[in-house]
C-alpha cells in the first residue's frame, strides 16, 4: 500500500487510554503488512516512540481497526491491537474496554452506524473474543457529542458519558470464568484466583508478594525482585488457565489486591504485564469484580462488598472506577449476571497519518 498520501486516521482518547482508529479498508489486508504499517505509524520500536503517534507507554500504543460487521447481531466489528513500545510486536490476544469507548462514536463519524436521535446505540462485535458490547452515547442533531459532565479518575476534566453493556464476557478468552476449574489455586507458593470476565487475569493479595498494594506504579516497576517473581508466577498461572506459553503475550494480566482505603470495594494495582497501569482497564475492572465477588476467591475476604444494586467501586492508583458486575452461583460454579461500565471518549484529531520509512 502506498503511503505517500497518508492513511486516514482518527486519534481518540477512550477511557484512560489513547489510540489510533482506522477503517479496515484503509489498511493492508494482509495482517503482516498491516502490522508493519502500524508499527511505523506508532513509532515502535523506540522507548520514546519519538517518530510516531505512540505516547511511550502501553496505554497510548493502541490501535482499533473497525469495519462493517458480518454478524447480523452487530453493527460493526472492532479488532483491538496492542503494540509494543520499545519492542516491535503487535498482538490481538486481548480486548481493550477503554479503547472500546471510542468505537461507537468512530462508527457514527465514519458512517458505519446511523445516529439515532438524541441517543445512539451501536452494537459492537469485539473480534478478539467474538463477544458483543453495546455502546450508548449522545448524538443530538445526528452528531456525536463528546462534551458532558462525567468525570473519570485518571482523565482531567469531564466529557460525555458512554455506557458500555457487555454480553458473554465470562470466559471470553479462555472458555470459563475460572479457567483453572477452581476459584483459588496455589501457584509458585502464592494463593491466586485465575479469572476471565473479558480480560484473563491472575488475582493475588499484595501482602503475599511482600508489598502493601498502596505503592505508586513507579515504585512497583522499580522493584526488580517483585518483577522477577511475578514473571515466573504469570507463566505458571497461564498454564493452569490453558493459555500455554505466554512469554511474548500481554495476557494474562496480574492484579495485586488489598483492602480498600478510600471507601471502595477493593484496592488494585494492575500489571500490563510488566508496566503498571495508572488506573485499571474496563474489562480488567469487570474481571476483578467478578473474581472478588465469588466466595472463596483471593480477595473476597479483603473486599467491602457494596449493597445490592450499588456499583462495585474499584480503587486504583489515580482514584476509583465504578462498574456494574453481578455474579451468582450456578451449580457447582458461578456465572456472571451483569457486566457494564460508564466511560468517556474524546476525538483528538481526524486526518491522515504518514508512516515513517522502514528502518
């Protein structure tokens, strides 16, 4: 694909992430060629991503590829791609619920989904896991309204609310809510809960790893002994989850849990899997909520569970994230009854991007 004219691209903040949004038809059809172009667009590999759009962090090195859906139950297909920063990789092994917040508005902006009056609902097939989410957002006068009064921790100011309702999140990537077959396992000398409510994750008590769970992301990233222990634990837990060798993968995520300190249900520190999230991802939050709600799981005894009908508030390094998540017993196991969240998005630019030349 010639790129001298540039490639149509919209850059959006979705939740606490940022990413480049493309129509699939504007990118090469061959995945290898597509990934090569995207790496050059984002400026990877380079720890600063100085020659591309990337923001030198996994949370700002993301891509959404959107197309009309071939599924009669969805309006658009959304493929999420996580790109490395200093390592040249592109992976589709996970979803991203924060970037998902921008998919509905992008679909309306590009004419893939019609605006529906004051409010528009866009049904989105998340290609990575073949599951469905519905985004509902304001479109007065047939135009996406990014302004509003919803504040989310980790993002300055306020913006318009985007409600995300998820379907069939349990086991979306691994086939089961608790893919090891248990709500609690012992891995490398540590009690863990392996759970997948849209984001395969390994939940652990922070104190079992020699930390409090109140450390800053920078302090956790600087703890070399912790990083080494977590890396080994992640590989072993992934085998229990049926995920095979995840040495080069971004999932499962690792989440350290602690008792809440600011009125929430549980305190978290999430690893991506090496860098530490400055907040927590949407599907990561829904997964933590489902895992902690299950009796017998790691973290259940640490949590201050909310009354019925109230949001499950997850504390993270820059504040909190309220999600709606329900779990109930089903035979010998558990099933998820609800997964929903409020996010915001903002269009940052819409134009053409020019990939750097091949190195």
